[in-house]
């Protein structure tokens, strides 16, 4: 019976043995194999133990041959006297050449994916049969599981520190070779980038302010910069403004044409020329906009999974979002709902492996203070928002409260929380006519 059940499990013992045998007879192929193969691709326990041992030895720069591998397996406690040594001999005898090793790797990867698909299908069937949640919740869970397979990674699970360290080391090496100054996407605001080290994969970045302070504007500035400099897709979910309004704002900031004149269509020849150039520039970037005001995090996550080469997600704004179950009843704890959504946004950032930039309203608490600069405690319905966010940025303009101040265009991006470094204030300039924020050192002669 066990043999019958085992036969139904997708696997290729011959391909697994050929991969291990190739690494034994020709260690030069090991880097190519390790680039595409992982321990979980091997169904046979002995093959997996040998592969994990070779992987660890390679990362530590140790000499790799049958003798050293067996010695290391003894240290790891996965060597069986007699049978393992004979198995090594059989592997090398059964592998005539290492020339086709990548084809063997492709076979075991395919079989591993089939096994994972089977497990996901079983899980979906069990979930439906047991009635675990609503149909929408089941669909979200199923999509998340399939997306995990499409991204070729295991959702959750324990991963050896050796693999994690290798990933970190590879990223450091790549940045050193390419001369990158930022580990993440650029915001387009130099001083802000220096403070938060850009927008990094898996991060939840919160930009908070009072209404009318310009948080949508700075989010669009960042979206445009990220799309331009990285060449990736940027998904913008606008629960307050329409697509046309967002596009108008982008045109105004990109062309440096007064937004009021742009909305009225009262433009001179030079302004029309700049609008045409800005429209051409906008058409070259991959910014995707959804202006459905009834979106939940689950809806956004489902859409983002289908976007190829996604680099950034922008949500405008948190307090307008619906919970996963749709519109809340009047008695539902709104603070808990918002806290749940912020947690889901953080989970979405990790799942999609992209930064999620979310806008948030500040409460009126700062209005009663003499110093009206935002604080973490001012986050409206804060709950766990400040806990989930990796970076929290509060926007402040003295000119917002005092039109007669010395420099009404001076602005501050106050980094209230920063998991990657220090908090502090970044000086910006607000160009209200163009609804855009720029770095203080940036000048527009026109």
C-alpha cells in the first residue's frame, strides 16, 4: 500500500541521483546547481541530506569531494555507516557525465512544484469540505497559496541560517559591484532617501498628515520617481480621488504647470508644450491606478499578485479602506478594524516582497498643541499602526497653519519611526501651484 501511495507522489529518484552524482564527479558544476536547486526539491531524504551538506560546505569555501562530504555528514549526524558510503559509489557509477546536470535540476524542480501543487490542492479541498470561512476568505487563501508557488518560494517554514546569510551576502556583493547607494527604491527626495535608505522590499512605510497637507502629492512624487528609476510597475490604490484627478496632479508636477490652470485648460503655448512633454514622459512609466473606493486589503493583494515586475504599492489612504469582510457594522470597533488592516498591509508587503507606501490621517490632537508638528500618538485610530509600520513619516508645513509666516513653502518630513536607522527631520520644499514636494537643494529656474 505504501509503495502504491508513494508511486502517486511526483518524484524522480533518477534525476535526484544524477544531480548529486554530477556534483560528486565534477565540483565545477556545483555553483550552477546551487543557483537553481534547493534542498526541498529533493524528495529522497538521503539525497536531501547530501545536498544540504554540499550547500553548507560550498558557502564556507571548504574542499568538496566524496571523502570530505562524508566526513561533514558525520559531523552533522546524517551519515549512516556502510549504507551511505556505498550510496556515494552507486551515485558516481550511475552518472556518466555532469554535462546535463541543469536538465536534471529542471526535472527535480518540476517534480517538487507538482508535489507542492498537490499539497495546496489538498488544502483547498479540505478547507472547502470543512467550511473554514466564507467563499471570499477561501478564495483569498487559495490565491495566496498559489502565488507562493508561482514566486517559487515556500510560504513560511523554517529556513537554514546558511541560506539566509548567503542571500544577504549576495545582495551586499551586488550592491558593492553596482555601486548602489541605496538598498531600496529612491523616493526622489535625496535627503529623505539618506534618512530612511529608500523604500525596501517587505517594508510598510506610513506617511501621515492632516488633510490638505499634501500626503497624496508626496505619494505620487514617490510613485513617479520609483517607476522612472527602477523600471518596475507601481500599483496605486486611490480610495479618495479618481484616476483622472491623480493623472492631472501627475501632469502638473511633471510639467511644472499651475494645477489650477491645468484643470481649467487655460494654458499658453509654452505650457501646452510642457504638458505634451510631461504626458509623453508619463506614458513611458508603468503606473497602474485603481480608484475603487470599496477596496479591502485582500482585494489589493489579489490584484497585485497578477502584476508582473511589481516594485511598489501605494495606498491612499488607510482610514478609507474596508475590512476584509466588507463594510463594517456600526458597533464594530473601528480602531481594531484599522489595526487589523495595517497588519494585513504589512503581511502583503512581505508576501509580495515589495515596499507598501500607505497614507494615513492624523487626529486633531496636534491642533491643540502650540507645536503642531505630528507625533506618533497623533495617528488617527492608531491601534497597532505604529507597531506594524517600518517607517512612519509625518508631514508638516508652517504655512498650512500660518499663511503669513516667513516661508510658507517650507516643509518638513519628520521621520517619527525608522527601523533601519535614526529618526529626525528632513527639510523639503512645497510647490503648491504644482502640487509637488521637492528637496530643498532642488531649484526650478523656470
